[in-house]
């Protein structure tokens, strides 16, 4: 493997990891928001 490819691969891996973290965070936030909205909805009825 040429040494020039190593930084590129490291960069792509970092981008992938960041995207996974962001996607997980967004899923968690929307899930928490869904639960909060559901609880608020129950209070009205």
C-alpha cells in the first residue's frame, strides 16, 4: 500500500465515524423528542 493513501484512508474513516455519531445522535434526539411529545399528548387526555 503506497504511503500516500494512508492519510486519505484515515480521513475517509474519520468522516464515516463522524457521520455514524451524528446519525446516532439525531436518532436518539428524535426518539427522546417522540417520547416527550407522547407524554405531553397523554396529559391533554
